[in-house]
């Protein structure tokens, strides 16, 4: 590309409804300490105002075409920048599977560059979700002097929390690489194939089934990961390694963070970052000032009441741009808008479909309530005889099903293959899902925290998976997701200590489920499903002793869940007493 062309600044005027204009300078050169030039668009309020604080978003997803009118109208200069090696920025892109990247230094240099922009008050905030949040958590531990606050939404602390235990989650990850990341890599290096995101999405729509069922993943062709292939392969060979470790650097961070995440967001990472910044951050401002909003959402369309086919009511609608403006107005502009008086956690209680303020997570007042599994041997399907009871079964028994990786339980995904809460009724005729449920409840039972299943199970193979799903069954039959948990049995001790099982041996597994908050209302049932797949949300276990990322053989397994006597499979729920009152929705 012609460097003279890149050095030119193009001024665009985007008219707003009230007549105010956003002045945008495109592809402004931002020099990094190692000489690489990144490029940013700078969106400004009218030149006759100011000076203004600056908000920075760094992204690998292309800065071009993003609109920041509301932030600018609220009195901020907004910098949106292509990350190193992406789109208009120079250098080589270094993906988040690499243990060493320039992300932290690039972020620091960009923040300090932004602080010196014409019309800046030399105070900077950072914002953005997902990978854009990852880039914020990378730079914040370096403590750039001009950084005042972050709004890093929806990213886990560890890469091993993003993926499944031991491999990639193909539905999201292969889609992400093939449709989203590698087209620009090919375009920048002049190679054949899809070179735009539109072409990448079309290719994925046409060939998704081929890629999702590809085995083993180490044999995927170079076109899937392009230059990042060696780094992806290294992780697939050593899946216990965590190239992120974001929580370990939290003790260096001095600025507060606003996080927004969903109960069904695959990036909530068990809320480890939120808990860590409140206990280990380097300043009292960061520890006491950080805030978390947790809604009934997945990874996309956060702030909306409808998720997939489920409607969580008008309270689930949250204006997240307004939330961020309030956040930065308080921390950067010093406005006394009450942000400091809000609770550390604002959680959405599904079922009640209302918000509630909480001071800590998990809730200290939660009381453990255990339900035991039992049946007469026919727990397959919701019309079977599987039951959840408050007492341990008097008689030992078991239920079995066949898990065939060629015919896995399908994930009830959205069209973009993001995990979402879903009505489970489309799966009700499958016989590879065991179903246990209570009688209709007499009183409301609120479950807020981490449900945990103690599973006693045996298998005919040396390695397999077990999935447990907590479900709220309404009187009309709606079977709504509440929480999910899974275990790959070879990693039952730890990711770095794999150990196979002996076929036929009854093994005890502890499965900590994802965080949730749900009120099971009178007339509803509490239900627990047990199966061995959720594809392509998670990859299929091949049921062999081989390292499945390197071996494509698939075997069928017969799984048996045991109850009664000493092998009593059970679920323990964190039950919260009824609150005195609910909170208003986020926003002041």
C-alpha cells in the first residue's frame, strides 16, 4: 500500500439528529516503541468545544465503519484502532493463543499517544467487549499514566476457560478463525482464498459441517489458522497451558473496570476476573470502584430482552452505551452522578426477571440444598421416571444410555453458533439424555451461584465426557436452560494431570456448573439432564485412549449413572432466601 496515501488524513462529517457533527480523521498513524505504525480513526466533537477526555478502543475486528456518535455527543474524543497486523495497521498480527505478544506495549503506547491528541485533557478511558476487552486487560497492568478507567466487557481470565477442557470449542472457534480472522491475514499477505469477512462468512455457511466434523484438529489444513497455525498446534498438543493468565496480572492494575457479561456468555469465565480485581488489584480505587452487571444474555446482543427464542421481559433491556457514558463521566470527568453508590454486582434473577444489587460474589447468604437422583431404570427422555428427591434413595440403581460421537446431542445454538439459553424441548425425544426432575414446586426456590453435581458414573471406554444441565420446566412445558457444566474424564484431576479410567469402574466426578441466578417459581420443576455431548458448542469426545486432537478414531460408549447406597449422584444448589426487595434495572 502506498505510504503517501496512508499518511493523508481524510476528514468525514457524520451528521447527528440534533445537528451536531462528528468529525472523523481516518487512518491516523500511531507509532509504537518498536517502530511499527498502527492506524486509528479519531472521532471528535465540534472543534469549537472542549477540551475533552479520550476513549480508546483497540480491535482486531476492523475499526472502519464503527459509529461512536453517542460517546462523542457526550463529550469524548474516541479513538478506534486496528490492532497490530490487522487491516490498516502495520506489523504482524499475534493472536491470543501466543504466550508472548506486543498487545500490552501497543496498548500502553496508544493510550499515551491518545492523551496527547489535540483537544485532549490528557485523561483516557478504554472500552470494548470480547477480544477488545482482552486487549484492555493486557495493557492495564503496565499502568499507563493517562489511563483512568476501563470498560472491558465479557472476557474470561484464562484461555482454558474460553475453550473446552483439552481442545477447542468448534462451533465458535472454527467459525471465528475461518469466517472472521484468516480472510484479512490472506489479504495482507496476497494469498488466494477468501480475503474479506463477507467471503469468509459465505465460505463458512457453505462448508460449516465439513469443518465442524473434521478430525483430528491437528490435521486441519493451513487455511484454517494461516500464520497462527504453529501456535494453535502448540496449544492443541499442550491443552493444559494457559497463554492468557489475565488474573495473575490483576495485582498490578490501579484503575477500576466496568464489566458487562451474561449468564449464558461463554466468556464469563466463572467471573474470575471480577472477583480477582476486587481482592487483588493494586489500588483501593480499582478494588472498591469496579462494577459488574450480569444479565440473562449470551455473548452477543447483550442488553436486549430477547435471547434466541426466549424473552426475559422489559427489565432485561439495558442501554449499555448509556451505562458506559455514566461510568466514564464519573471516573474521568468527575461528575457526581452516583456511580460510586451503586452495588459492586448488579445481577439479573431469571424467572423473577428482575435486577438485584449484591455486595459480593458468590453470595455469602446462599444455603446449600441437595437433590438426589433416582429412577426405576427408565430416566431416558422427559416422559421417563427419573426423579430428583430431597432424600437419598433407599435402593441402589442406575440408568444407562449410548453416546455415539457420530450422532452427538446437537447444541441449541443461535445462528452465529454462540451459546445461548434455549428451550430444550427440541431434544425431548433423544434417548441419549437422562432426565431427572422434581415434582411441581410449592414455593419459589432461588438458585444463585454455582450449582454442583457429584456424579457417580461408569463407562465402557477409557475416556469420555459428561454434561450436566440445570433446567427450569414451566407448567406449559417450556424447558429453559439455567446452567451447564461438563467434565472430560481424563482431566478430572487437573488439565496438567490427565488420567484415563478403567472401563466399567464407577468413578466419582465433581462438576462445578456455570454461574447463574434463577428463581424456580411455584408450579415449576427443577430438572437435571445428564448426557455426553453438546456439539458443536463443545467438541465430541472420541471415547478412545488416544490424544484426540491428534487421532481421528471415534468409538461408541455406553454410559451408566449410578444412584443409591454409597454411589448417590446428586446436585447441590446454592439456594438464596427471598430478598427484601429487588433493584431497579442498571442506570441512574
